[in-house]
């Protein structure tokens, strides 16, 4: 390796004017310091083909990234504040909207908090139906993230294939619930309607059709040498670093830590089914991607087990009774006892925390707090970018699957 | 379960290249296309698709439940001999909470999901515009169906038109009537009388008795035969002594 | 003076037996015979009609549509369909070009205005000049025994204009794109030149006529398959096609040197890469696939050779269009590393094979 000597020339440097006119969350001294050290700032802003809905302020020396400062908040829609003005049941469509494909998991977290507060017993059949919905949404989210990763590294075929496969997932959700995603199907006590045998057969066949199309995807994208060359050894997070920076979900599992909320604190039907946690050792971009690909096959097997061993029974708890026609009378006026109720759910991108604080008297929540997985692993994402090349910014962004609407709520 | 490691040997790389080229050429020759050329073709949706909402005025009892449950505040009740719901489609999120809340099955869902309106004012649909499906000009000539089997997923095209229909599921509820749980706690505030849209509650003069002795005059409410069980008086009563009961 | 020009034109006309009666009739009319003689004068025909500008425009119209349709077919979708529905959307590129005419070409305040506006037009000079040198049978612009070397020399000038375009835009992303263009230019030029030199050694001269004659039994692709492979990879790198679309990376640096262009200027820079591909494909067909030799049809006469050359070029480019849907984009340092290690090694092997086979044949 030839060592290159750097000579510093002391020329007065003026930072470009646009860095002042855009309201960037960085002080002026930082900008001047950057330009004096012969590095420059690249604003991968909200209007960039490869940035999502946020701005990344990248400090680059030559082609190596020194530091990245995120500027999220463009998609903040005050979900938590709006929830303080709506009835408990009216918040269900509200909390599913931040992460659109993953709506069943957000719905499930909220409804489980209400059930924990009011001690509502959920029958077995409803638990299995909820598990099927959660796993379908998990597969949909992983496919969406794979497509975004593909488009960020320039592979447009890898973008079209997962969205085509996701059409089958949306069709399964239509047959089960009536809406393609954000179905608002899970209510306190169970689900809104029963699912009949013909639909379950269709979903069972659909899992095989999905696997067949995934094989084409595997050959053209997952095992593509250019994709492997782009993602391997890029953005490595070691086990200690991943734990220190608070990374959650499949990105933590890709660094070697075996942690999954569905195993640590099981809920719904996950204890009664046989499935594996997927981990990897290397912690690079390709490992994060492969963990999610294998989780898709695990989810497909969970769905098949749920369908073959679906118990008979009612789809809603006896404390509520039939939903159709009674929806208003049973759900509109629920008042939670005073206190604070927290649930942890494993959303597709990581651990999701819901907290409801109730004052015991009102039929609207006093305070609802959501901590979405995107917000939790943002720090790990920024740390993984240090020392990589500028072109790797999009590759690491895609491998983390950062979704600004979910992180900003 | 551990993710398997990817080998770095050049022979494996060459095999992967061959796999990529094979897949691309196979798709170029026999494509697995799943495009639907809308609007010349329409896809057949299952019956429980949440679409345009249709009202049956003869079943509606003006109970206001749909307007009160809507998470997006999209239902406004408009007065036309009686209160009927009209839906503002600029706000509706198609969650169908209103359809599930309707105790008599007046609101029904349909499989029409792609309506187009000519202006923003047209999107606030009035109750008499919701009585049947809107008139459609059909541009499609054939219909497409998803055929999903264990072998794979393909599209089947048929030369018949997809039929758009209203799916009405009646809830298993018997008609109900309001009744007073504790007539002696009645304040006589007449709020139930004022809020009843069917004028089914009347106030009657009565005598207040205490241990069999008449001690004064007051009034008490009486629920007449006009009551349809909408439940507005139940929510309005400040003493919370009204309730609904099924009628045989 | 006009009569001397007329004599020059008439002595070197393209002979097409199919339309000869019409030409004979038209040559008798006083003014029109001058125009007809000019059009059918062999150098003019080569440069303006085939394999020159008219055919270049038709090729652009075709390749934009074909690439989008082929990529769409691989990606489970249909591609452009609506513009002229009976012919499945074939004139989509014409619709796009008309739209660029109506868009406003914005020149932003920080740009260096003369270079920004004029460089896309100046960039056409090194792209269109080689067409004058490439022969097709008897139809040739300027006949020269060093035609192959001249074409390679002109192709080496194009990246300089692209770097200048990026510099003139005065934008951070355009600057990064220019730097990447410079790096990839350095890395593909050497293997490309060595591959061409190996074929020159094989044929013994840089004259396209000699090259096509020597390929009458076996095409050049079989005589030197390694140079064939190196040329294809260099062609992908030179015209910014995936997997080497690095200077114009759409997601990383927002379209690189061309980020600030809009309107008709954008239309001009968009076709630069396609025209460079056309010229390189013409060279490729002459060196490796037998040039203009093909089966001879009496009726067409002199038009045979240019038509065969054009058809073979179109087939080569159409097959290369599928690479776009197969691969992702490499990083710049990976492209430079692979080029300086693998590609140069392969091209030196091709050079050795070229010298050996040239000595035998």
C-alpha cells in the first residue's frame, strides 16, 4: 500500500450559499469546518431518486463517507396527537397507516394493549387468523424492502418481481378481510368476520404459487453476481456494535444476535407452531438481505401450519358476541381502567412498542405512544455508513430497509 | 437457523452468471406476464371487497350510529322526512365500520371500487344518490381472473363482463325497543323526547307516590309504538336509565 | 462549374437495378437530375442515407422502443403501448421527442452558459464523423486504409465532451458524475484498443475491405473469441449501459453529468450514448461478424452491402439490450479494479492469439 501524503493549502474557503438558505439542522461552524478540512457536504435530499422521504447530509472526503447526519421528519403526521382525540376503536385505522404494508402488526400491537387493559380473552380461532394476517403482512413488507433495495442498486427487474409477487399477498388479504392492505380487521376480542374454508384453501395454494415465483426472483436477483458484489462486506456491524447502537429486528439478527419478540414474549399462536429464528454471522448488507429472504420462507411455512391446524370455534370473544350490527354498541364506548399498558410486537422491521395511558374515565386515550422500529435502528444505520464509499450509501440504505413514514409516524 | 454462506469461488460465480442469463432469456421468450390492460379488461374481485356503499332507505332507522363511528368523519346525516346518511367520498377510507355498525343492514357494500367523480362537490354523495349503484359506462370487453394453484399463478381471460353487484348481509338482530330501567329516577328533563327523531316518546303527568301516599305531581316518560330502537335516547339520557330490549 | 460537379456525381452513382428505370427517367429532367445525382452519389449516400444519418434516426426510433419493450417483457409487464395502439406503441420515441421540443430548456444561474448550451451540440462531432469512414461494400464516404484506427481515435474523444458537460453544469452531483466518467474512460480504453489491435494483427491491416475479405470462410468471432468477449464488455462500459452505468447512476448521483438538462438539450444528451453504441456496433460487425457479406440479391445491386451491415448491427444491438434487465450496477472502484486486472489480462491473451492466427493465415 503506498502511503499518500496530504498537503494542506491554507486558502480561504467559502461554503456554498445553498447550505445556509435551506434550513439544515447543522450549525454554521460545522459547515465551515468541513470545507476547511477539504471535505464537502453532499445533500442527498428529499428530492433525490435514491433517498426516500428524508434528507441525509453526507460529509464526504474524496469518495469516503466520514459522517452522515439524518434529517428525518418530512412525513411526520402527528399520529400520537390525533389519537388523543378519537375513540379507542376509531384509532385502529389511524395506527395502521404509518407503515402501510405492515398494517396488521401495528393493528395487533394496539389491540393487544387494549385487551391487556380490559382483560378480554381471545378465542383460539381468532388467534390463528390474526397470526395468518400478521405473517402475510410481514412477507409483503419484506418483498417491498427487497424491491427498494433492487432499485437503489440499479436492478429494475429486481424491483418489478417482488411487487408482482406482492400482488398475490394483497389478493390473499382481500379474500380474507376485504381490503388490500390497511384492513382494520383486528378488533379487541378477535377479528371482525369469520374466514371460511374456501378462502383458506385459496391462501394455502397461494403460498405455493408465491414460492414458485420466488424461485425466478432468486435466480435473477438474489444470486446475481453483481448484487453480491455490491452488497457483500458493505456496512458491516459487528455483534457488539449492533447491540450498543440499539438495532432491532432482522438487522440485529443478521449480526449474530438471536433475539425475536415472538420467541422472547410469545403472543397469539406463535408458541404452538414450529418455526426457526433466522440469524447470520457477518453483519454486512448481504447478510441483512438474506435474513429477510429466509424469513419469508419461514413465514410461508407458519401460514401453512396455521391453515392446516386451524381450530374450530368462534372468531370473537364471548364478552363481545357477534360483531355485525353490534359494532357500535360493543366498541364505541369502551373505557380503559386507569393506568399504563405496554405491549411489544415483532413488526416486520423490528420491535414495535405501544403504550396507552388511560385516566380511567374518558373514552379517548389520554396518551398513546408508538415507538416504531425505524426510529430505533436509525442510529445503527448512520453508524454503519461511516467509512464506506459514497456509492454504498444507497446500497446500505436499501439493505436496512429504512422506511421514513414508519419512522416518522 | 443460520443463513448459508455464499462461496466466492470463480466456478460458482460463473454458474450464477449462467443462471441469470438463463432466467432472462426464458422470460424474454415465454413471459410470465401479469399485466391487466385496464380499462379494456377488468379483474374479477371477490365478493367481500370493500367498495361503494349502498343505502336502503326502507331499512334505515335513523339511529346515527354510522355517523358516530366513522373514524374519518365522512358521514353527514341529511334530513329528508327523516335523517338519512350521506357519505363524503373525499374523506371516506373504506374501512366499512359504518356497514358493521348498522343494526338493520341498511348500509351494504358493493364491489364497485373505481368510481370517478367530475368535481369535488359531486363527491359528497347524498342519501338519495346512494340508493343504488351509480350508472356506469362500461368500456371493458373482457374480464380477467387470477388462477392460483399449486403450480403457479397465471391470468385467465374470458370474453364475459365482470358483474358489479351489491352484497347485503343482514345482521342477526331482532328489532328492538327502548324501555326505561328505573322510572322513578327520571328527572323529567325531556332530553330524550327532543332527541328522538321519530317522536316516539311522550311525557305524561303522573303522581309521585312515596310509601303508597301521593305526595306530589310530576311527569314520566312513556315510549310509544313509534319507537324503532335507534338508541339515541339511550345515549342522551343524563341519568342513564334508558336501554334497548329485543321485541318478539 | 455545375456541369463539372454534375459529371463528378454521375460517374460515381449507386447502382440499384430495382429502381433503375425511375432513375433513368428522372435523369432526363433538367433540374431534378442534379438532385438525384447528388443523392445517389456514393459518398453522399453513405454519409446521409445508409449507413449514415437517416438510418441513424430510424435506429434511434427503433432502439428506444425495442429496449423498453424487451426489458418490460423480462419484467412481467408490457411496456409502452398506447401511442399508436395498432402497432403496439412503436412510435413512442417520436412522441417523447416531440414532448422535449415543447419543454422549456432551463439554463440555471450558476451554469457556465456558453459551454452548457453548446457542448451537447459539439459532442456530436466525434460521434458522427466516424460514419464517414465506415464502408459498406462500394458505398463509402472517405476510403482510407486506416479506417479502423480512425474510428477508434474518434471514439476516444467522446468522453472528454461528457466530462466537460458535467463541469459546465456547476453542480455537486454533476461533478461527481464527471469524475466517475473520467475514471471509467481510463479503465475501458486500454483493453478496447488492445482488442482492436489484436484484430488488426489478425487481418494484417486496418482496412475494413481486407477485414471483410478475410472473413469469407470463418467470421472473426470464431477466429479470436477472447477479443470478441473483451470488445463486448468494453462496449458496455463505453456507452454507460448496465452493469456499468456508473457515470449516470440514477439513484446515487441523480443522473450524473446530465442532471441539470431539460427540454431539447436533454433530448440531445440522451441520444449521445445510443449513437456511440451505434458506431461501436458498426465497428464490431465489420471486425467480428463478417461486415457486409451476406447473401446477394440481384435486384438490390449496390444496396445489398449497406442493408446487410445495418441489419447485422441492429441484431447485435437488440441482443445487447437485454443485458439491461439482468444486472445491477457495479461500483466505480469495482469496475476499475476488474478492468485493470481481468480485462487487461484477457485483452493481452487476445493480442497473443491475434498475432498467432494472423501469422498462420
